[in-house]
C-alpha cells in the first residue's frame, strides 16, 4: 500500500528554520486533506497545520505566524516551512493525508531545536 515519507528533519538552533516534506511512496489519488502533526516525548500528538485540496489552511495557535503549510499538486507532496524555531518545537513531526476512502500517516521525522 501507499506510504507517506517525511524528510527534512534534523537539528537546528533556536531561531533557525527547517522545511519538512511529505510525499507518497508511490502513485496514489489526490489528498483531500494534508496535515502535519507533532508529538514530543510524554506528550499527546497535536495538529500543527492543515491544508485542504482547495488550498484552505489552518494552524495551531502555537505555530501561527512561524510555520507555513503548502502543497504541490503536480508532485502530490506537501511541506511545512518552519521558521523562528523554539526549543519547545522539538518533537517527532508526522505527516497525514486523507483521501476519500483512505487515511495515511508517515513514520515521522525528528526535529530537535537546541543550541
């Protein structure tokens, strides 16, 4: 079955930037909803940002103004541009995609914000 694959995670200093990417491992139908979630150790998984196939976006309050979600229809890929990163942004970031009849999750990519 189709899997989602994240890339772009890593170690960055506070105030720095990272761009995460999420792409299906194979050909698949378009996604109605594309999103990023994150989970820090000992914490629940939280929605970070979401974009619909029509381009509508929403963001968690704790990232609004710093993060931007976007999608590439041709590549069927979506991104999370993260700016002004803070230590509290440290978490495993996972991408999510919803099709009409299926939901998919990536395995997650570690983002660590530390000096």
